[in-house]
């Protein structure tokens, strides 16, 4: 794994492929309250690019171009959170989303373990550490924090490939696609105050 670290934005020379893996690190779990500190992006080539966000001083225009490009598929693990964070901070709409957590819940019905660590372990035989998950992302990042953040996008392409095969086998690919498309609306509900309510309940 190679890590590239940038401040403020991706370089203009960064070339995104048609499928990118993305993640974010924030100061907490409330997208409207807690600062966006870091965005991770990978083309699935063992290179992880970390962008230290510097809002409101510096708008990451090159990163935003990728997020807004509907031709590029964006892989997340628990897309609902990251999409809400990006929507709130960048004021953009994001389409062509893939969520490995949703895909896992649709096909790995034999377990209740759908975390990124669980998927990497079962599907890829990879052991990853979550030690730095609850740490301060607001200041200068340690090497351990950078490695942790990079690992969160390192395997997403391969996890997606495994889950896609399972979705096809279980004939749930169309259902998964519908769920992924709904994330755009689910995050609108979250940001407008319905984050803790299931409006589909009786």
C-alpha cells in the first residue's frame, strides 16, 4: 500500500477511474455538527490518497468534481453517513453510489456482522486494525492515523467484487441497486431531521 497525503484538495493531475473507493473521517457522528477532517479516495490500485480538508478556507474543487461526476461509481462502506457529510459540507448531489454494508446485509443474511473489518476478514482473508477509529482527526495526523484511514479504502473494490457475485447468485442485484439509489433520499431525510425515524413504519 502506498499513501499520498494532500492538504486542502486532490491535485489537478489526479485521474479517477470509473470506480473509486471513498471514506471520510470526522470529529463525530453528527454531519451537521461535527467537522469533516479527512477524505480518503482510491482507484483500487493499492494507492490510497488522503485529503486533509481545510473548510471553509479552501474548497476541494478537484475532489468535488469526482463526487459530482455521475459516470464515476463511488464505493463506500456505510454510504449513508459519508454521503450526508459530503452533502452538508460541499452542498452537492451525489449519484452512482455503491454501499458494501447494504450489499452485505442483503446477501450475508447468515450473520449480523456487517462491519468493514468483518467483510475484509471473511471475504478476503485480510485482518485489519480499527485501533485509530475513535481518535482526534482534527489536528496533525500521525502515521498510524494515516495508515488506518488509508486501509479503510484499500480493500473496498475487492469487497465489492465478492459481494457482487453473491448478489448475482441470490438474485438480489436489482434490489441492491434500488437501495443504493435511495441513499440520496435517505440522506436528505437525515439532514432534515428524520435521521432517527423510520417513516415507512405503520
